[in-house]
């Protein structure tokens, strides 16, 4: 997993690093926990009856009744965090194990070797560079939730783009936009769609075919958008923005050759996802089995790379450290749900939300969920954390207002993903821009038309999903 604390040598004319808006997600969520506890003294309490239907728990829409208030005390606010951690333990440890497995993969150097090989082979084929590299990072984003790891690759691809007559924005966009459209399309992303589907009690990775179409559509639009700008700056070199990358030719500090063991590791990487797809579709594998598969995958690639047992264990811990914050946010977000449930506010919120949304068509409800998730990502810039915070409310709300749970998950992943490319609370965005030497304001000016296009596409896909009753439920 890539680290974000690398420093570049400052240049006299180098733009100052945009540190973004310093909002600590844990402090923010703890504030919401306190606010939630205060609301248990103010808002009316109520309850729905739950029933089992086709193996999942659903709300009986006609069973709501107001009840006596059940306020949450001062000490219970702190106790809710432990309870939230316990309630979210399955997903928290799932995220940590997946992160650890990818940490071992990163330590083998196979991904570095593959990316370096691609960039060298495409160094004199600029027409192929944009679609190939954008697709490569989109696939990694969609299959392994690549996010923080993109930062180190920006340092390789940005100067390569400049050497081919493009600029830093083109190089940054191929990596960051590519990975982000993969992350939000989430064909098999374990850090957003798997967490959201698990909470919504959907079969893990169900609806994969629809998400593949989603990925292809967003990819084609992104490639067209980047390539159109790339041709413009190549034709008019004075428009290029070079950032802090080398300006003479493509250079890299360390050349990583593709060794035989790297090829075997990449083959095992692909085989791992093949086994995963087969297990999910054929045997109904869930979080436990998938976590076990990834842990086995990590050990295998460590052995192929001839890593010692200590090195494998250290790499596992390094990978887990990279996702630790996101994993803990899941527990903190669950604490909010604990307070709502103990204070009997959860069902009151569902009742009032359903009463409001009940006046709208289900398709408009799905779009409303999308915009809620879109703007909420400003406050909770973590896919797994946002899923843990919102899906316990959104899933039963979807049942009440006629939206399929799968469509509600789709609204979450699109809302969470699109805003990652523009909200300054995203540490990955700010660190990546700093690596490429691109001021945040300049990036916003370049990317906002693409964001608007993606929002329009998201609305269309949500309308289609609701029209076809995207499911299984």
C-alpha cells in the first residue's frame, strides 16, 4: 500500500501545497454521536415491527407506533462506541484482512513492475497511453479498491505524460480519474459495495453485470474527456501545466524490471478473483469465506516472492495499517446507529423520511438518495465508513418507499465515488495533487465539467436501475 508522507524537493516557482480542509473524520463522527444523544431527549421515539421475508429482515410499513422516549445518557455515549465496534466487527476485520492481503501484494513489487513495464512500452505510443493506463487503473480500482496506492504511481505517470507532449494534468487524470471510476463502479470493490451489500443483507457482489456496464460507460466518457484535453495541450504547448514534474524527459528514480516471479504473482492475482467470482456465484460465499480467500492469496504471493514468514507478516501489518482508519470509522459510524436504536429514534427517522419521500415516485427517491450520499461524502470521505453510517437507515427506507435495496446501494456507491474527485476533504485527492504539483483550484476548474457529466450519467443509471427493479431485491 502506498504511503502519503513522501516529500518532494521544493522549487522556487512550485505552487504551495493545498492542505485542503482539515476535518478529522473521527472528531466529526463523535460530534454526531453527541448530537444524536441530545436528540433522544428532544425528538419523539417510535418503533416499527420487523418481519422475516425471504431470509432478510424488513420493516412492516403499517406497524409504526410512537413510544415513550428512551434518552441516551452521558456515559452511554462513550459506551456506544464499544458497542458499535462490536456490532461492526465482522466488516471491520474483513477490511483489515483485505488491506493486509493487498499490503503483501504491494510488497512483492509485482504491481510496481507491471506499471513500470506498461509506461515504458507505451512511452512512444501516446495514442494508446491514455486508454490503456486509464483502463489499467480503473480495473485496479474496481477489483481491489485502489485509492491511496495511486499517489506513488502519479510520480511515475505524470512526468511520462509530459515527456510525450502532454502535461501533469493528463498524467494525474489517467491515474486518479481511472482509479476513481473503477472504485465507484465497484464491480468487486471490497471497500464500498461489499460493505454496503453486507449491511443491506444483499448477496455479496450481486448485480455484477450491471456494474460492469456502469464501469464501461464511465470509462469511455473519462477517456474521451482526458484525450480531448490531451490533444489540445499537445497542439498548443503554451497551454500545458507542468506542475513540479521533470520537464526534459521521462525519468524515474528506480527502474523495476518484470521478473518471472512477478508474472506468477500477477497470474495468482487474476486467479484469486476468478475463484472469488465462482465461490460467490456457486456457493454463496460471504464475508468470512472472502476474507479467508484473500488471506490465502496474500500468503501465496508472499511465498512466490520468496518472502520470509516475518516479511509476509510485516507486509500484512503494513497493509492493514493503511486501511486502519477506514476500518475504525466503520465502528464509530455504527455507534451513531447504536444511539439511534437505544433512543428509539431510528424508526422515527424512517417514519418521517418515508412520509416525505412517499409523496415522490420511487425513481425520484433513488435520485434523492444519490444526492444525499454525494454531499455526505464531504463529511465522511471513506467509502466503507459512509456505507456503515448510511446503509442501516437507507436499506429499510428503500423498502418503505419502493426502491430496491440494490438500487439504494448503487445510489451510495455513485454518490460516494463521484465526489472523491472534487471534495478537498479527500486526503487521497489532496496528496495526489500535491505529488503532481497541481493546485486544487486549477484541478477543480479542469474536472468540474466531467463531474457534471458523471452526475448526469449516475441519474440515468439510477432511473434505469429502478425501472428494471435492479435486484435481486
